[in-house]
């Protein structure tokens, strides 16, 4: 599994966790998932 695919899987898991009614203290799973998705999308540009 490539790094890009791994980041996409982590992003999906975080977004699914954000949809669940879990009590979180200061941690936004939706924002972390969006950040992982953006990082995965930009991974080919970052690594050159």
C-alpha cells in the first residue's frame, strides 16, 4: 500500500469517526480527516 493510499484510508476513518456522536475534547476529527485527505491529494507534488 502506498503512502498516498494509506493517507486516504486514514482520512476516511477520521471522517467516519467525525460523523459518530463521540465526545471529543478539542479534537475535531472532521478537520483532521480533511487535512489528511488534502495531504494525500498533494502527496505526489510534495514528494516530487
